[in-house]
């Protein structure tokens, strides 16, 4: 068995912390969030208070559906493995709003 160096132990610890850190978005999760943001801004382009309120309500509804279906405490805890199912929920939700 090969001895583990101090640097390798530090690397392992950093990897585990990054993997389990809340409020951390991986590139795949961030791409999905950007996709949602763009769709909502395109659907609800209003910049006045009422337009922003409608867009926020629509976004909050989607995030609540994703959190409920995937049993997430917070939408920020979405993992790479859950993105495909979250995207499916998003596609269904878009049809409800069109």
C-alpha cells in the first residue's frame, strides 16, 4: 500500500468539502440556472415592479416544484445528478405558463 502524502490528504479534504458544500453550483447546475433565468426574462421582459413581480412569482413556483419533487431543502443544493430531472420539471412547467 502506498503512503498518502500530506498534500494528497489536503487535496482529498478539499475535494470532499467542495462536494458537500451547500450553496455551491457546479458548471452543470449553473448552466441549468442560466437557462431558467434566460427563459423567465424572455417570457416576462417587464422591467417595472409589476413585471418583475410576475416573473419572480413564476420563478418561485418552478423552484418550489423542483424542491418538492427532488426533496431539496434549498434549490441551491441541486446536484449534477438531479439536473436532468429538474430540467424535465422545467419543461413541463414552461408548458403550463405558455
